[in-house]
């Protein structure tokens, strides 16, 4: 059986908060999985979402679109962590870095800074 193109690991570090750690490819085929996972968490009462992109190997326009959809559908903030230099550059060039809160660099550093590690 082939490995999934995208894996999503969900944890809930605090009430109303969820962390989604993504690994693999965030593209046309997998973006709907991420949107559905975020929608489920929102229905379960999570208003703040952290999306760790540290293990993403590919992110295309559909992946970026999924992040925008999650942002627009939300009732609270989303924060992107673990963005690679290439992905951060893509977010900067498209203007999405200004719309989506990004913590450029490793999620471990973001955890340490926020005290959630």
C-alpha cells in the first residue's frame, strides 16, 4: 500500500486550540483533506488553529488556497509554523504572509516562544 500523500496529526494543547502537523504534499489532491480536518476542529469548538508546515515537501496554489479557505471559514486566528524558506517566500510574494500569521522557522522554536512546547 502506498504512503499517503498527506498526513495530518492533530493535537489539542489547550481548550479551544488545536495544532495540525502536516507531512507530505499539500496540493490539489490533498488540500480538501486539510480543509475538512480544520472544519471538523472548528465544529468541535476549536477557534484557534496552528498549522505546522515543517514537514511539507510540496505546496502548490491549491495548498495556498486551502490555507485561505481555513482562514476565511474560521471564527478565530490561524497561525502557520515551520514554513520552509521556499514556502515563506511564496507566502510573501502572494501577499498571504500579511493575511495569515506565520511563524517562520521550526515549530519547536515557535513552541518555545509561546510556552506550549
